[in-house]
């Protein structure tokens, strides 16, 4: 799971961020598992934000210092 979580973090750290569908496609996880992994990243110090444009939510993260 650790390597998938690293991949998830890499997606979220991109300038364009990632949609839930992109994260699911990359990890192979179900939506609730993907959201739980984002919660795990928050607990590790990542700041995760999201915005919704044309009905599509995009998540972005800032890595902990």
C-alpha cells in the first residue's frame, strides 16, 4: 500500500492536481479507500484542498515541510 500512497501523493502534488477518477485509476482502489488514503496523507502533514469546476472536483496537496 505504501507505494500506492506515494503514487497518490505524487498525483496530488502536481500543479493540475487530480480528480477522484484519476486517483482511482492510478491506485486501483475503490472511491472510499481512495478518500481514506487522502485522510492518511492529511494525518502525515499534507495540506489537501479541492475545488469544483464544471461539476468536476479536483484535489491538490502541499507536502509537509
